[in-house]
């Protein structure tokens, strides 16, 4: 029974998350011949204040990109 945990910053829509779950499940079926009925995909959403890249938060990076 495969278990896949995906972490993303907040902001994805329900439709986007459903597409990710379907796509990852299908990938495991296609590549590893796994049973989709027993494949678990979990999406954890993290606030951008709690996600850092290059020593700064994603929130700050996003703010700088819009300036």
C-alpha cells in the first residue's frame, strides 16, 4: 500500500489538489503497477510564513516579487 505525502504552500484550490491526487495515484499505477484502491496520497499545506527558501520566508519572497 503506497503512501505519498506532498507538502505545498497554501493556495491550491480543491480542484488542483484533486488533480494532484489523481495524477500521483495514476503515476504509481503506471510506473510501479500499484493498486489505486490502496494508494494513499496526503497533501499537507504549509503557511508561507512557515516555509523558507534561501534564508527567508516564502511570504517575503512573494512580496519582493510583486514590488
